[in-house]
């Protein structure tokens, strides 16, 4: 009679393809969001100071605003 152990039936290294795909998808989404933010920064830098002021920004706060780090009160004119 032949018996087969569980260890012999399983591969030596188990790689979850679902986990790998989730990681790849998360990385792709992060890259897409990063590239979108960089494009937004580039577009905002092309605006002149008056146009930036119209949307409530000052030039020195463009990157922080795009990344969601700026305080909304910083660009407000008094």
C-alpha cells in the first residue's frame, strides 16, 4: 500500500497569487495617484499669482495643497 504525506503534496514555497495581485494593484493605484498629483502640481505652477489667489492658493503652498497637507487658512488673504 502506498501512502503519500501532506508535505510531499505541497510545494516547498507557497506563493499566494491573490496576495501578489493585490500588491501589484495597490502599487499601480499608488503610482497612478502619484502621477496625477505631479500633473496637478505642474498645472498649478503654470498659473500666475493672481490666478492662484483666485483659487485660494499662494505659490509656496502648491505642493502641500495638492498632497492634502496644507491648512486651508494659509492661502486666504486677509
